[in-house]
C-alpha cells in the first residue's frame, strides 16, 4: 500500500521524508535513524559551511548505508541600506544588553557558499537533494541529475510547482500553510498566499506530471493516508520529528513545542527576514511593533544570530526562533524510529477500518 | 464506505454537507438539489428576515422531502463610535459616487432578529441547524434538541470545539484556513490563527467526542477521502458548489471564481468587519490602505451593503465580496447533483486503486 514508483526510485520502504530542518534539529543521528527506520532522513544543510557539511554527510554514512537527502537554500542577492541596518541594530541591541552579549558583533551573512555546498554534494554523490527558496541554476540541476541524484524542489503555489517542473525537478514538495519553518515561496506574492495543504496538494497534482510530496500539518498515520488520498506519492514531516530523541532542537525548544497548541504559531519575518512559521514569542511580538523595515534574508538572519544563540544558552525561549507547524499538539518526544513505526501502523489500521469494509 | 453513524443520524446517503453560504448562493433550488442527490443541502440564512426565512424553507420543502440544514450567525453586541462610522462613510462615499448611488443610505444593521429566526426554525422543525460565530444561548440549543434537531457548531481551533461540545453541540464543523467566506472564529485570537484543515481536523477529533465535519479546501473525491482519513465523519463543501448551476451567486462572481487561482484569495475584514476569505479585489486593496479603524461586524457589513449591491447590478466584481476558498481551481460549473455524483465516484475509484491493493 505504501510502495510506489517514487519509493522504489528513492529505494525507501515507506513514503515518509523527514523534513530538512536547518539550524540544528536535523543531526546526523536523526537523519540516519529515519533512513534506518525505512523513511528518508534529510539534512537541513542551508547554514552549514562546506567542511561541516562534508563531515556531517560522512557521519550520516557511518550510521546508515541507506539513502538520505540534503537540503539547501537557493541563494539570492540581498542588500540593505546602511540606515535600515543601523536602525535594526539599535532595536536588537536591547536584547544584547539583556542577554549580556557585547554590542554589534560582525555580521557574517555570506559565510555559506552555495557553490561550495553544491560541490560537496557532487563529491559525496548524495541520493536526494532538495532545494528551498527557488530554482537552482540549470547547471547545478543537471550536474546533480547526471550523477543520479534525485532533485526535489519546494513549491507553495501551483505556479511555483510548474516552474520547478520546467526547470527539471524530479519531484516537488507541496508546502502547505500549516508547515513549520521557512515558507519555500519564491515567486511574487506567493509567500502571502499561504495555501493550506488540503487545497494545495490536489491542485499541484493536477498541474504537474512529476511526483508530488505533501507537507504541512502531517503528523501521523491519518495525515499520511490523507496525503496519499490527495494524490501525493509521499509526505514530508518536520514538526513530527522535532521533539524526537535525536533531534538537535534545544531542550527548551522541545519542551515549549510539546506544551504548545495548534493556534500558537504565527508566520513572521522577525528572525530571518523571510516569512517562517513558529511559536509566538516576545521577540516576534516586539518586532510587530517595530516601525522600521526588517532587512532582507539572509541579512536579518545574520543580525539576529547572536541573540538567538545567547537566548538558547540562557534557556530563554522568548528570544529563540521556535519554528513549528500547526499540527504541534501531535508532536512526540519518542525516538524517530518509533514515530515512523507508529505512523505506518496507524495508517494501516485506518485504511483497514475505514476503507476496506464493504460499501 | 461512506455510511456511518453520522450519516444514519442525519438520514443522508453521502457524508457531504453543502456549506451554508449566506448572502445569495444557497438558493432553495441548490439546497434541495444537494439533498435530493444524497448530500445535506444547507441554507445560509444569516441575513434572511424571518418571513423570507420561512418562505425559503417552505420552498425547499416543496422541492425535496429529504433532510436539509439551516445556518445562522450567533449575534453579538456591536457598537462603534460616531467618529469611526463617519470616517468609514466618507471612505465608502467615493464608491457611491462611482457607482451612481446616493450617499449615506440609512444603515440597516439590526434588521435580522436572531430570536425571530430561531422561532421560525422551531416552528418549521428543521432537521439540522448549524451556527457560526459562537455558541448560541443554552435555551436555544435545548429547544432545538428537544424537537429532534441536530445542532452543529463551527470551530476554528481545538478550544472552540471543546466549548461547543460542552455547550451541547451534536457535531462540530472544523473550519480550516482554506475555507472561503467568514471565519467562524469566536474566541480571542482564534481568527488570527488560521489553522489549516490538515492540521485542524485530527487535533479536534482527538479532543472532542462528538462527530467532526471537515471543511476548508475540500473540493472533490480526493478531499472527501482525505477528510475521512483525518477522522472526520463528513465534509462540508462550499466553493465546490458556488459556481454550480443552481447557486445564486452572481454570474460575474461565478465567472471570476472559475478563472481564479489558488493563490488569489485573501482573508479580509474589508466588507463585513469580520475576517472572511475571498478573491482579492480593488475594494479590499484600497481598504488595506485605509488609515482608520474598520467598524465591527455587522456594522461594516451593513455599511457596505449598498455598494456591493450596486456593484453587482453593474457587473463590477471589484467592489463585490467574492468569498471563495483556496481550492478554487477545482470549482465546477456543473449541476450540484453532478458534483456530488462525481465526488463519490472519484472517492470510490481512489480508495479502490490506492488502498485496496495488497501491501
């Protein structure tokens, strides 16, 4: 029931992709655990420098011989006027005072080189590479495909999906509005449209011929079966694994997640400059009152980094970015392997009881 | 497969409720057609005066002997300062000039009496009565239940669902963020949370013991099967029927809907004072630039009524309220009965091909 052309192509047992959550949660251990449990583990590598990326990939390979994925952000030119940066710096300095960090650390926003990251992925011949925030250069897609990598793009509207297909993506993640973390939107206005998974998946399925992976709000066997019914070949689940044992999310992040409700997330540009869904915090609320402009991604992301790190060190969730999707009442602190096992057995039982009885 | 305790209780063949779309779309003909086709037709009666409500119910009964539903809005106290009203009046007057209607028509915001509407429903002994915008008074729920009416509430968060269950609702519509028209939210901050159907339904199902009806983004057999997988006993579909033959939606509204995409809707307070999802229009965009406060529902709704009506008369969709959900690429201009038939046959075929094969 859960085997299809896509799972066969990826050589995975179950149509479950663990979402690549950049910034810490997707440790080598988590990625390998998911792959060993029959899903596809994914490393959120957007913020990893090339050497760290290479080391983590090798670490994953010591823990599993099974396929896994790596996700990168497609870079874009970002420049902000000195005025906007100066104004944001002075807004952020109050957090630095409060957290006891020295003011105005150097902004290291261009530290990750996309080209170098891609070279590592080519050197290491990664089975699956997915992209967020747009369409990578043609040569990059071709080089990856030439060595047998399955290339996956992320779409939040039908038009984005069509453009990704045209560019050569082998499969498309349809990211519904429920999804935690950054919106993958890259076309004008797409980030504002926030189309829910139930509406997005079938509309994309109808308009592209490549396989579609459902994401956003999928937390268990019910979400898996629902997504397959909508026409997806697989699901991508992030929040479901975020509080799992081997997730690298900070303990206070996990704790906040496990006690939060479905109505406590918001989509905000406060932390990174790009819209992302996370649990409401003081930092977000105060940024809503901020009169100036928020610098573009990745500048804002680099400008808030020291604050997020210091907040994590002092166990203060209110200044941390607590990315989470809207299904968070269903998050689990169990091991990822147990979450996959439970998802599959729930899906089987559900199909048996709901859909295999006589009419 | 599609029969369950809930369909048996309502005495309907298929677990499909046509959403009560107030303000015109749900004609007696549409309601009766849906019921005759095996679903549950619903009259969106919120804006109907008692006599009109009674007449429409009798009209429905001449067209079908099968059960149907009626939906009302739970009223709330609304008062706005004369300043806010005056400022909005002057913003709206430019549309009146453009549309050739005389300025400052009397505001008729208290024209519908909830108590009288309820009395009609009691007199007429309606099989199913649903409520939007909150919890009706205890006596109202009790009086309806005493005469055998199934009472349905609308929830946009788990907490709203719990409160509706506690108040005695027999079933709950879980309204996901994809849904067109007014958000049913009634608790503080709930309207802002915009939880998608994929995330909302299972979380509500886990927290209440009454049956849950999925709504928001459900347009066809795929959405029906997905909703049942999420734990819903039935679906409520609105946009799916909005452009159907007997829908009373204005021809230009239907035409706009059928050519619109999934990313062209927004949630706005511009027309009624309460958040509702509809296709982006000039009226909405211009209201976003409006510096003052938008009067509360139903005052704003009454204040914009003459403009919406005059715009409809002059076939100008830009000043009309074009409520629609995010699934709108899948909307159909076929008869409602054909839409139901197609939904059911698609759902059967889907279950057969996806979920009845051997593992």
